[in-house]
């Protein structure tokens, strides 16, 4: 039947156009009864969506680009899945680009996606001031920042706020008697890297606890940097009682370094992380972590971007993160013998470096 459109299907099935779109894109959030009515209407009317014809009519490709910071990071993997599911439900396809925490690779993906005539971009910036990202936004490319953002850019941001969760974490640690707390920070050029250190410092200050430079380890959101930072902490004359990794992969690296020293979590040193992931319930012990609302962030980011594409003005969205307490902080059980062992190892390491 000529001229049949999605509105005709919706009218015959007695549902909204959005529901028809969800059924056609295999989204799970449709009741079985509604799905059956839509499929029956599609069959009865002979409706066949034609993506190419729709693109030519509207000058839209119904394709969105997503640039994520690190595809191997379970947090970004979950975020990408949520983005893809919501986009599919709204009738869009997703093309992914993995920046691998490298600004030059991020820019390569953005150029490629713009050349493909995508309708809009979701970007988690690998640095705090990419000229290409800013130029694309100024040129009118519909764009939304997700998780990270570039300060001062006129681009909607969908992110979580971890400050309250960090305060909850520090309160938890303080209540267990911990006073020497260290952090493995992410890159200062990223908003998440700088904000998590600031939140940690502010939370400590509320208890009159300082954050000395020796207790700040510089990481890059990769496991190896978490391992290196923790090795340095453990070699200090007075090592910290707690290591807080500002990222899940750095936390796993920290755990490797602790075990390599023959130490145990939490008996000898406590460990906590930002970005909860499913693996953390299987570590020994399960790790205390700050969980971001990853699924909600992905859905909100897609909705904000499609609003932009369709001529609406979306608001930036900030969702709260939350603390998940497990067994990796325990009670303060760092014994005098453990401290003596750490101090002896630190002395030996110093002597070897001086030799």
C-alpha cells in the first residue's frame, strides 16, 4: 500500500508513534500486548520503513556518533550499551569511536563521523579543551557531553555528581578509624580527574584531615598507573591506611600492587574505588565503590541529543552517584608489625636506589 507511514501504523494499533518505533527497533520496554498490536498493524498495512528514503527526505541519516574514552573500561562499555539501546528505541543507529584516552584519536573519530553525515555527537572528551570538539559545536553540530565535559563550552552535559558519595565514603572511612587516606587521581586535564580529587580533599577537610602531596598518586584511568601509584604509597615511611582509586581500573591495579607486597585488604590496608563494576563483587574481598547511574546516564544523553536534533532545547542533566559499602575497608586493623614491615621494605628500597 503506497504512502503508508509510521503514524498510520500507530493509529491502527492504537498506540503512540514512539511505541511503534520501539517495537520496530526491538526495544524490550513494550508490553507483549502492545507489541502484538503493532506487528499486526505493520503486517496488515504492509508498512516497510525505508531508512535511505527517509534520510533523503529529511537530510538526516538517523545515525548518532558516540565517542567514548576507553572501550576496555567496564563503565564506558555499560554506558555505550545503554546509549545504543535508547537510540535504537528512538529509531537511531549508533556508530562508536574509541578514543583510548588519546585526544588525537578522539579527533580522528570525530572527523570520520562528521564526514559520514551523522545527525549528532555524544562525546566523553579525552581532554579538557579539544579545539576540534569546540569548533564542531560552534559550527552547529548537535552535540552532548556525557560523563565528562569541556568547561565553558555551550554544550549540554549529562553526568553524575559524585561529591555526596565521596563525602559518604570519607565518613564511612573516618567512622572505621582511618585517618591516613590517599587517592589515585585521574588525568587533571579531564573534568572527572580534577573533580574527584577536589571532592576527596573537601570531604577530608570536613574532618580536619589534610591531603598531603605524598598521598596523591597521579594516574591515567588505566590499571598500570594504579599499580605504580600504590607501589609508591606503600614505600613511604608512613604509608596510608586507605587507598581510594578514582577509577575502577586503577583500583584493580592498586589491588595487584597490594597483593604483590604480601599484604591483605582490608587487614593491612583498605581499598575503595570510584566507578562500581560487576567484577567488584567477585574480588577478594569485594570492593567498596561509588556507583554511577550508568544506564540512566546513557538514556538521558540520547534523549538530550535527539531533542537538539529535532529542534528542542535540552537541559543539562546531573544524576547523583551513590556509595556501595562492601568488605574492602573493614576496621582499622593495620598493626604495628605491618607498619614495621612496610617501613623496613621502604628503607631497603631506598638503600637499593642509593647504591
